[in-house]
């Protein structure tokens, strides 16, 4: 299978930055580790067989990047787009 192009939207970047800033208030090392972990996993989505699940909103997928954080995705035959990052406690959709 051909690798997909990974796109990270501005909203994804803003959500991730906000999440990192929140976690950093208590533990900067944990925040930076979490940020790196999420970026790495999103980059791994270039592999079509990297795990993702059907999203709760039609036309989306979800990456469980951490027990507390989900990355919302859209995918075509050639791209996978990281739309946003949400905390699992958040009511979504």
C-alpha cells in the first residue's frame, strides 16, 4: 500500500498547543513528552495500516493517541488530515 500524505490543520496545532500549555502548568516534562507522542503518532498515520477507528461523526476517523486524548481525522485515498485534538472527558460530538 502507498503511504498517505499527513496534513495537520491549524486547528489541530492550536488544540495541541493549548493542551500542552495546560499540562505544562503541572509538569513541563510530561507536557513535552505528550506533545511529541501525539505528533509521532499522527505522523505514523502515513502508514495506511496504522490503527485508527471509525469516528463518532460521519466521515471522520479517530486516533487514540493517549488514554486521555483523541485526534479527530479525515481520510481520503491519498491523505489523512488531523483536524483537532480533544480530551476524552469532553462531550463530543
